[in-house]
């Protein structure tokens, strides 16, 4: 199964990288690589991770990586990464209208 990153998820990764780079440019690069690898690994085990509580109706699942959550859906042909967010963020506000927020 292929993995697709939404435009919003791609922007999330850029923002995360920029934030971490304020402290460490090298760690920023390696952590973004880890997040991308975790996203791509969903092709092999997308059903392994639980639904995101409160968002089952949207089919959102969450794959944790450190303090971050990779939020995604599983379709017939692809896994779509909807967002990549810090777990302390206001998920309700960021997810209420879908990936465009």
C-alpha cells in the first residue's frame, strides 16, 4: 500500500523542523527523517495503531513517535497522513475541520 502525505502534513513537518532547528539544526534534520520514515512505514502495518479517540467517525488513527502523533487514515489504495502534531497541541481545534486547518 502506498503512503500519501497531505499538504497539511507536509507543512506540519516543515514547521516541526523549523522549530527544532532553533535549538539544533542537525537534530532537526534527523528527527524529520525519523518522522518521515515512521510515516512511510505505515504502508506495512497501518492497522497496527489505534483509532484516535473521538475521531473514529473520520477513520483517524494515530501513530506516536516521541511527543508527536502521526494522524492518518487507511483507504483501500493508500494510507493518507493527515497531520503530524505535537501531542500537547489542541488536537480538537486542529482536527475539527479536517486536514486543511
